[in-house]
C-alpha cells in the first residue's frame, strides 16, 4: 500500500514542495531522478514524524484520509512486528520440547526452502513441531540439548531473520562429542493486512557442519542420523524402538 500511495503523492509533493521545488524543463534525466528520490525521502520522513507525534499523544493532527491510512498502517505493522519478534525470541530456546506460541502465524502459512514450498497450512505446521518434539524427547536428552539463536530485522527485505544452532545430545552416553549439530537460518515474512507471519523460509542448513541440499527436511535428517551404523549416534538400550521410530520417521517425512 505504501508504494501505491507514494506514487500518487510524489507528483503532488513535487508541485507543492515548501522550498518551491521545480523541475527545470532542460534538466537531465539524472537530475530528475535524483530530485524525485529526494522528494520521496522527504515525504516518508514527514509521514514518519507525523506517526511519531500522534503515537506520542501530542496535539491532534488533522491529516487527509490518504495520509492517515498510511500512518495507521505503519503503526499497526510495527506493533505486530514487535509482538512477533518478542514471541520468537521467547520461543526459540525451548523449540525442542515446548509448544511455541502459534498465535503469531497465519492460517495459510507456507514453509519454504530453496527447492520450493515444503509445507502449507497452520495445522500441518503445528503437527510438524509436535512430531519433531516427540522424536527429540524419545532419543535425546532435553536437559543437555539446546537451541541458541540470534535475531535481526532485515529492513531491506522487510523480514525477520534468525540464525540458529541446535545441539542434540543423545540420552545414553551422550555428550557434546557425539551430539548432532544442526545450523540454519530462518526467515519470517509478515502479512501486512493480518499482521501475522505468512511465510517461514529455511536457508543454509548444515548438519554436523556438512551442508544439506534442498529440500531441507529435519525429520529425514533425524531418520538418516538414527540409521547410521555409527554406534555413538544411537542411544544404547532403546532396542527395537530405534527401528520402529525410524520407520515412523520415514513414513512421516514431509
């Protein structure tokens, strides 16, 4: 909506600029482009200042409906963005064993990797978390396993980016030496109308420092890791449960 409304406002701003800005008929295309960019920046800065004044509770500012809609949309987006980042920051350390807050996600959320869409719909998104946490609780020590993350907001791409590292320590004879390390980057994009996360993209996944080729599938990775003939990887004492769980992982792989 910003871009659409800005296109309508920029010509008006050029004609009514307080400094008496005029585009000379003999100006080059470079000068025109530079001046237009300056005016766009000026309009955005003024809108931002108006939003700050109104949000700070200053005296009433009468705005044209078009500008008021832009200010309201900007304010609502920032509120929803702040809440989404707060929830993600709180949920990430406990992703392996605690149900996250799904209220920040859109009903039609898509999980995407470089090969395309891998999962669609909030119900499937919830089920994938539930199943993953079941596997982790069965094979790994949740007291020793952990997820560390770092979050930023990418203004250029208008997305939340989280680089994360998961350490999965086996239950029996488990330590950092034979743990499974999973690294990746999650990118969350928000729907401007609903204020909810509508897309979760996974980038640059590595398992034990080895790049994983798309499609990224954590469940398949866990299955392959469990079936590896390296005795350090499979917890001793779980017996036939390993084979049964591996078959279940294979059937449930997305």
